[in-house]
């Protein structure tokens, strides 16, 4: 085989493999992201299972203590052989942290919110139009069909027990947006990409854990950066269950 053709073939294989693993291309994000001490904008919204907008600040105001916010890669839209039906391997691996924390703290006044993100840059590998979540209008059949598949497959993971609470959805991938050219069709908001690290090297930047008070203030540095896929040298364990648990216990004891 021609060496040039072989190189191209290997590049394609590596790209597809990286998507299947849940993973990663270099991106940049010029937006100043949220960090400890910041307050979530009052207009930040997600969607419920019915497709209705729900303000994130309303979801965290239901408790007098703290809210654990889990941002994760959601349902694989019917693609077979994905881990527990989720497209993001890293999010599945860290879901055990969410389940353990929920079991420990659900009866102690702690609020839990989980927000699922679609694989917006790779929907063509799931049998749907490329960039359907970014380019199609809200009222288009293509967008509605993709949303139904994403919500149904994510909700199935909840019913199976992988995600212990009913999830919400960021259908346009706004909270973790890299504000790239792919977003030209959307009217960006001041908080698009606010939950994404400025130096994020992963395509999607999920999963992550955030701890907020009832006014939407971020109480500690976000827990993010765990990578379980790829080659061994790409693995990264930036936080553990113990890290999140200890921080929660410390915050609760001071209230």
C-alpha cells in the first residue's frame, strides 16, 4: 500500500477509535470559565425529559445545604455495545461516584442534579445527521428525532440504575461549548462554555462534579479531568470518590 494512503487510513482509524472511547481532540476556549466562588448566571438553563427549559438556579434552590451537580456524557442514541448505553466511557466510570454519594447523602438534605450532554460532534456515527444538535432548528424533524433518541437512551441508563436520579439535558451542548465554528448556527449566550476549562484538551470535557449552594454559588473547585480511555499514558485520575466525599463532609460540617 502507498505510504501516504496507509497514513491516511491510520488517521481515520485513530479518529473513529477516539470517538468510540468517549474522547478527544485538541480544542481551545476563550471564555472565562466558572470556578470556586463564582455564581451561576440566573439565566443558565437545561431541559427536562419533556423538552421544557428549566433554570439551573431553580434546581439548586431546593435545598438549604448544598447541591452536587454532575455533568456527564449521556445516552448513545441506540448505538450498540456502548457502556451501559452511555456514549462517554469516562462518564460511566465516574457514575459510581455519583451513586455512592447519592446513597450516602440523599437523606441528609443534600440535593443532586445530573445533566446529560449529547455527542454533538459525532452524531453521524450514531445514525443521525452530522451536527444535528448544533445546526437544526428546534422545530425541525431531524432535531426532534435526535432529541428523542438521546433523551430515551439517557433515561434508560437512569432506569437501569447507572444514573440514580432523573437526569436533565443540555441539548445544544451550551454549558461546555468550545464556541468553535460549529456553533455559528446558534445564538450564543454569555454563559455558553462557562463550565468548560479554558485549556480543555478533550473534545467534550465530561464528566465533572460541581458543588453549589442554594443561590448557585460554586463552593469549591470543580472536580474534573478523569480520563479512563485510550492508551495507558493518556489515563488521568484527577480526583476520586474520597476527594469529593471529604469536601462535601467538610462543607456540611461548616453549615
